[in-house]
């Protein structure tokens, strides 16, 4: 986060969740988010494993909906894909949350993404098609969890150099 006198340039993590992908809402969601006039500085499709899911939602561990939430974000009910994106710009967190709408799709503004496209399952989980970071601390933690420095078009947090030796699958 960079601050000067009157603007706060922020980054925020946006996830199009598996229900958003399976309902072919990617285009609609990105189109609506473009109203924010923010810039995408990273994007990739991710197959979410349990470790990533539980780390992302670690603050909700203990909630009655936690286990189902983990299955939901892993794609057990829809497709094993999430589109992860980093948006950057003035007041990015608030702007994106405004477009995203309330957590509960039933109380979300009907023109927000969650109001338009979300649903509540019969077991009570909010399938609300998108995730958006809720504060700068969460945004930093979440962006660093989902993206490596080189996957973003610019350096937004401090980095360090490290020797890494590992086997990797490459194209034949
Ligand atoms: N969630 C749910 N039931 C609840 C609260 C949350 O199913 O009563 C799910 C919902 O998919 C939500 C996610 O858990 O997006 C994370 O919850 P959080 O409170 O962080 O809401 P958000 O930041 O996504 O608006
Ligand atoms: Mg949250």
C-alpha cells in the first residue's frame, strides 16, 4: 500500500469462485469490475487444494459453515477452478467490495455481483461467486498466499532473493 496526501493506492485479491466459473460468469464479473477503473496486475486460474483453501479462510475455522466453505472453494460442488486476480488502484479494496456486495447474497444490493448472481444453498452456505479482500492486512496476506512475486506485473510488497532448488515439470 502506497500513501500520499489524498490518495491511497491499494491492491486487493479478487477470486471468481467455482460457481462463478461453472455459471460462465467470468466475463460479466470482469466487465462489472472494470467500472472500478482499477488495473489488473496479476491473474491466473488455480486448482485449489485443501491447504490453500484452509489457509485462505483460516480466520473462519470453527464456524459451522467452515467445512462446506472449504469444499465449495475447492470446487467439490462445481468445478475445480478459481480465477485469482489482483486489482490495483485508488481505494481498490473499498471500490471492489462495493461492486461485490454484501456477503449474504439475499441482503446484497441486487445490482452488486453477489446480489445478481449469488445464492444460498439448502444447507445454508453463501455461494456468492466472488471473493474480495476486506482490508489492507487481509489483502497483503491473501495476495502473498495466492501469488508469487514474479506472477505480478509489478513489485507491490518487499521481496528477498533466495536460492531454490526443486524438480519442476517442464514442456517436452
Ligand atoms: N460464508 C457463508 N456463511 C456465512 C458467512 C460466510 O457461507 O454466514 C461464506 C461466504 O462464501 C463468504 C465466505 O464464507 O464469502 C467468507 O466469509 P466472510 O465473512 O469473510 O465474508 P466475505 O469477506 O467473503 O464477504
Ligand atoms: Mg472475508
